[in-house]
C-alpha cells in the first residue's frame, strides 16, 4: 500500500489537475482559504490548474502558474483574425477575453461606397480604440496603420 504525500511535501512542488492536495477530514476546526487553481470536493481539495502549489500563513493555499491572457488596452496595436463579417462590422479575434469588432467605416477613406472586403481567416493589423471591461473591444485601421491581408 502506497503512502499518500502530505500537504507539506507538496508545497512549492509542481501539481497537475486531479492531484489531491488536502484531506479536510483530518483538519477539524480549522479555517482554510483556497485560491485560484484549487477546488473543494466533499472532504478533499484537488487541483484544477497545473502549476506550483503555494502556501501562506494561516492556512491559505493556491496554485501559481504562468497562464496569461491578453487584456486589450486603448492604443494597443495587435494582429487579429477575421472570424465573421456582417453588414456594419467585422468580428476579429485578437486573443482577448472577447471577440473585438472592427466597423467597416474605420478605415482610411472608408465610406458606404468604399467598403473593404475581408474573408474569414484574413489577418489584420489594427489598433484598439475602445476597451471597456465587460464590452467587446472596438478596433480601427486608421492613421499610420495599414490593414493588409
């Protein structure tokens, strides 16, 4: 019969999803705070994100990882991929939390008669003009930027 590793042995070690890091049945009358990357299931705490298990006193555990996500900011210049085309907007994936939109009039010399044609999958170099939390970012292809296929 193989012995289970104790929590003290796992702190500052690499853990992967599915690893059980705490057995709460043996920890009565203790308050434990769980941070990101951990989930409680009945009397055990398991890992849901790969990384290093961290601990801070008193009884706070979390998984630290290098997982990062791009968060759009105004005036960022980004590469995006056209994922959908509508009458007034192109929907562009800039690898952010939501899909951004690019108005068809947001181009140099853009008018209702002069609308650019981009196919799904086209690569665009654009600038973020609006980036509010909870809303889709708005993009532009004006000024010193050139939108190329």
